[in-house]
C-alpha cells in the first residue's frame, strides 16, 4: 500500500510508492562512454581557466601553475556577474534587479578521473576547508544574501564537465527553497523551543531504521519523507546553523562520513549520477537556534515528470527504510567502524 508522508520541516508531501518498489539493481543504468577531449580543469591546463581565487598548493609552486591540491576559480560562464550594483526597481507589477552575484568552481583534484569518494581523507578535508574559506570570504560582500554550494556528477545531474568539481553561487536574494526550510524550522522552534533538525536526529537515533552511519560528530540518514530513491542527508550531531561556523575539529569526521556514504552509493547503485547541496543559514546572520546546516545527496535515479510538476508531490519508489538498510549493510572497509 502506498504511503503519503509529510516533510516535518517544509510541510511538503511525498508519495512512497511501495507497489512500484525498486531495489538497487532496478536502477542500474547504461554507462555512457567518457566524452574525452580537452579538459580545462586538468593538471597543466591552469592557464585555460580564469585566475584562481584560492588554491592549496605546494609552497614552492606559483599561482595558476601546476603543484596544486585543491583549486577554486571563477566560473568562465557565470550564472551571475560579480561586477556592479543591484539596481532593484519595478517593471510595472514586476520586480527586477541586475544579475549580480558570484559563481565559482572548486576543482577537487588535478586528476581527471578521480572521484570525491576515492580521494584520501585529508584531501577531502581540504575540499571542505576550501568551501569554508570561500564562504567566509563571500560573506563579506554586502550584496550577497546566500551562498549555495552544490555538486553535479554526471550529465543526467547537470554536469557539463566530467572532471570532478563543486560549484559555489552567491546570490543577492535568499532562494525560495532555503526560505521554506528557514520558515518551517522557525515555526517548530516557536512551538517547542527546540531545533527541528536536532529533534529529527534524536528520533532517528532512537528508531535506527533510517540511520546509515554515524560517527562522533555526524550522522547520515535516509530522511523520513525522502523525495528520491536513496536520498541521503548528512547532519552534524551538535547544533550549528551555518556551514562555515562548523568547529574545525569536526572536519576530519565530516570527510570520513562523506567518503563512506558516497562510496556506498557508488557500490550499491553502480556509480550513479547525483547532486549534493549544502543547506546553510543565510549570509551575515547571527547563530540561529532554530536552523541546523546539513548536506543533502540526491542520486538521479528517477525523472521528475508531469505529476510532480503539477502537484508539488514527489513519487519515491524506494522506501527510505529499505534504502538505508541497503547502504548501511553493504560491506565494510577496514577504516570504517559500525554505526553506533
């Protein structure tokens, strides 16, 4: 029997279509051949990108040359332009402003075919440090209200280049999706004087059915009202509202849990395309007691079609409990410890 489940944060409903129930093997996709050709992100092609705004590199190497570990550059074809003022004004009944913002690309590694899950832990940690450093810097710009950090892997997930990378877009407005989460979590806090995300973490640990993995500082879960098959959230166990304010001591374990979850997704689903997004507090806000940053991973296994667009409902053919079990129990590696 299908179930309707309500997302306790945003109020969004999803249909868990158990009668369409799909196992990991049902999502196996035909692999596309590598596109090949020139890649501007590869080692030795540093002069083919805009000048770097941040790089962790060999101290003996020069900027915009070989010798880097993680590199951040402006997007050559940005969605928003860094120059200019907003010039907000009305156009009859409509509102408009100039497309001012920042659009940057974080190149995760000089190696073309290396995926995030394959990198050593300290390298993954460097990637998260680079995200943090760029968020702190972009926060200083008074024009920017929100910084969206996201990753597209695979053509089906929107990636235009195969070389593994992450993007950061700073916008002059707070996105609607972020407002929905902020409003929903604030409503819960006004009623109960507790963070809804902290309540979710507590309940998921007690119930255990949707926990994928947990270490001392982070937990990975399949959310109760998952929109997509094998959707996974990674949350800090302790309350913090903005990603860039995460305690530096937590970063090694953030790297561990991300490597583990992405590797399990690759193993169970045969290296699917996916998106991940860091959900964080808006720029320049004080610590928020009602909001809790988190990272959402969404494998691209189904298509959003007419019903979803028309209704706002999502149809998920894999119950999150089954997805969590598949990811939780799929093998172990020497460096992994059991879920606690």
